């Protein structure tokens, strides 16, 4: 058996927790919409803290493994790289050096760490983000592997085509936990693209420190760097050592011999979160959370029709997973720093209403100009 190890680095994004009280003055001063909704100072502080306690020690652990000849994939978004360049250049330089030396295999992923794959009509958006992210990886001089990591993905053939267009031959999907009728055992194949589902049991064992569960497995251990921050640097060292020495045969991502699924992998045609039973911590069953997410998804077609680069960027930032997951009852330090659950719902509602108004007025003005 061969186990592949994939580490995902997703940058934190701090919401402007004072927006509700500051909205009037920001509108009056015609402030930039990005500055209205997001807190650059908080984002910087979060990134620096995670770089110190999670990203850096985890990268050091990974590099110690690669020196022993073990291949390790890093799924890095362009937004993460840009933040690393601004806030923690030492981390960025380590990643670049490791990539150039062939120690690390860089996997393409979404430019922003959002829940776009769960939106209806989002395939074009995902394809564009893959292309944009690939361009940024190349700009930073990283050698990109033929593996694409698609987080929060319910797979379909259009996504496969988008991944192939970005140069991928392998697509790793991390299914959104909790869909009552879509439980995945391993993987499937459609066309000439290999689709591989991570080994959830092994990944969870790694997070929980249940090292006895990390025996030789066939599949992928998928770790999100930010989720390990609460475990501490010592835990990360122990985890990396166990993976390297604990009887696991690490190798590159390869085709499954007999892929199987328990259910069909696809994006429902009419996806609306309030119609789906979520039973996971990742996406809570809270009605306000799902309603706000549905509202944001419905703005996709309008922002793309307008073609305004700034509005599209803001929409992508508003779709960040943290913005919605922190509405659940989570104990994550990162999410609680962004907003407490009740505060997150209220803040998100205000921000979405403000952004919706911005999109609607721009849309109406463009429609009026087209008539005349």
C-alpha cells in the first residue's frame, strides 16, 4: 500500500468586526469595499501567529521528511503566497527553495480558500481560479505538479475539464462532510482524469493524535495546516516523525487499482444549503448560516455578468470558508478571532446586504446605459 501526504495551507482572512457601527461613516467617505468589509491589521496578526505556531514548524517537519526521500504535496493558494510575501517572507523563501530543489511537490488549488464548489453554476468560476492560481504559482517560481486539490468539492465532469485545462492529470477532492446521500469510500474515474478521495479515517487520526490509526493505508492523508495550530509545535513534530517512522509507506499520488464509490459524485443541479441535511462540524445545521451562504451564492451570476474585477474579488473574499464556518459552535482559535458565532451571523448579514446593494446599483446602472 502507498499513502500520499498532502498539506493544505489556507490564509486567514479577518472580517472587519466594527463594520456594523462603521458602515455609515465608510459609505459617507466612499471607502473602498475591501476596506469596508475586511480588517487588514487583523489578517496580518493572524497570519504572523499561524506562521509562527503552525505553518513554519509544519513546513520544517515536512522538509525533514523529504530529506529522507518521502514525497510530500503542498496545496498552496495564490492568496496564501501573497500574504506570506507581505507578512512572513522567511516562510515564502523556504517554500520556494524546497520547490526549486524538488523536495516539495506543489499542487494547484483555488486562488481563494472559499466554498465556491458548493454554488450552482460555479464551474466557470472554479476554472478561472485554477488558471489564476497556476499563474501566481509560476510567478513565484514554484514548480507545479500535475495534481490539483479541490477543497469542499462535490465532483462533476465539468470540474474535471476545468482541472485538465489548468494542466492537471489528477484531481484530489476533499468532499464536504455531511451530505446525507453522498458518502465516498475512495475514488472514481471519469474520462482520463483520476479523481482520488482522501482517506478520511487516516486524516482524522492524524489530527486527533490517534497514531495507532495511522498504519499503512491506501489513500491520502490530508492535513490542513491551520487546524494543527492548537496542537502546538511539539505535536506537529511528533506527528511528522510518526508518519515518517510509523510503518507508513509514503509515495506520490497514483491511480487506484480498483476505485469504488458509495454514491455518485456530482454537484446537484439546484444546490441550496437549506435543502440539504448537514450533520458535521465543518458546516453546521444553523438556518442563518445556510441562508446567508445561499444569498452569497446567488450573487455569483450578477458579479460575473458585470465583469467588474473589484466586485468579483470582493465576492470571492466573502465566500471564504472561515466566514461561514465560524457561525457554527466552534472552539477554533482562528475562527473565534474572526468572529464569535452570533456575531459572525450578524456581521455577515450586514456585509452581504451592503455588498448586494453595491452589486444591484452597479447592475441597474449598466442595464440603463445599455438601453440608452
